[in-house]
C-alpha cells in the first residue's frame, strides 16, 4: 500500500503536465475550427506549452526533494512541440520566446553550472586526497541542476574539448590514486588510431571534395569530431585515475566511463586475468583491453558511459597498474 502511495504522486507530477501538452497538441491540430480566433488561440497554445506547463510542473514539485531545474526538459519539450504543431504563420509569439527568453534561460543554466563547479572544486581542494578532476566537478555541478543523464552527457562533451585543447599540465596524483594505462598499451593503440583518423580525414576530403563538396565537408566534420574524441580520451586517461577515498571507490576509463561505489557495498576484490562470463549481464567492463581485477558487489551499482549511457552491474571488470596495493588499500578500507 505504501509503495502505491509513493508511486501515485510521481505519476501525477509527470502526468498532469503531459496531459496539458497532449491537450495543447489537440487544440493546435484543430486551429481551423476557431476561424478568426485561430491566431489568438495559437498564442494561448504557445504560452501553455512553453510557460504554463513548466510552471505547473514546478508547482507540483515545490515540496519535493527534486531539483527545480528538472523544469528544463518540459520547457525544451514545449518549444519543440510548439514548433511542430503551431502553423508557421502563427508562430510570432514562439519566435519572440526563442529570440528573448530562450537565451536568458540558457545563460542562467550555464552560469549556475559554472558557479556549482567552482564551489565543488573549492570544496575538494580542502580535501586534496579526493583528487577531483575538472570533469568530475563539472558532472557533480551539472547533476545538482540538471537531470543526471543530461548532466553526464553535457559534462562528457565539454570534457572532450577540455582535455583535447586545455589540459596540458603533467598530472600529479595522490597516494590513493591508481593509474591503469602503463601496463596495457592503450595509449599506443589510441595513438595508432589517431594516425589512421588523420590520414582518413585528409584522404577522404581530397577524394570526394571535387564531385561532392557538401558531403566531403560533412564527413570531414565527423572525422574531426572523432579525432577530438581520440585525443580527449588519450589525454584524459593518465589525468583521471582510479581513486580510493574515505567512503567510495571511484573507477574510470578516461573521460568515457565512470562509476562511484560505496566502500561498504564491496564484497570482494578478486585479482584475476581469467575470462569472465561475458553473457552475464551482471558483469560490466571499464577497461578496453585485458583485465587484472574484478570487483564483486553486494548490491547493484551504475556505470556511466559516453553521452549519458548507463549500465547496472554487480561485478566490475577492470585493470590497474598496481593491483596488489590496490586490493590491499580497498580491503583495509572495508
């Protein structure tokens, strides 16, 4: 009974705004029936989709322990739906919102994320053993304002460009940090892939540019983004190590993957290079090559991947350069 009562408010919080959106879509698709009042109805529908729906959601969560910035998906959804269902001849109000309100909202969200990141970085500097990196601070700052998947996806994209173009200083890691690239040869393989990608970038562009200039530039852009991904991963791997903190085990694969495990959720740390059951969905992997360690958990944890993708697991396959010290520190901590 308690579970049903817990589910019902959540269903109402999401369901009421969604019903308003559906009703607005129904009205927009039948604008012809309003005759000379169609333009005034278009204004009302636009305001309902973009303003009323997000404000209604905000009112429904006002007493909930939910970030008020989860209003953003409803605001963006309202803009998209209005753009699709309101006839272009009746989109004057929508154009005004896109021109004046949307930039203000975007600047506000970005500013608040930056403020949060600065606060998180400052707090972690007090506890230097936590060894927080730029992207971790960005993820935590964004997650406190935006839905977690959007926050992780945004942080990963920004992090790619940060590690590619900004992060050049040689990293210095505390004693509770563990690298995972020295014994795997991952940097060498990524370097090879980078060379191939650079050759492909120029060759493909030169081969098809004369006959298909637009296609050549599209493919060049995609190849350039792929190069940024490779360089970002290469540079992030030595700068984003595994960490054992006072309460958590933080495991990473550069900027592309990360998981945070409470120490009291760890059952055993197994040092092994033997094959693991790849068909078993309770296993996840956070290494590109051979592993030398498997973390077995008492309960499920979440592995965050590129573009906000997630995977639940209870056994995590990984690699670390100092496996014996890694195991000893974790076992001592738990």
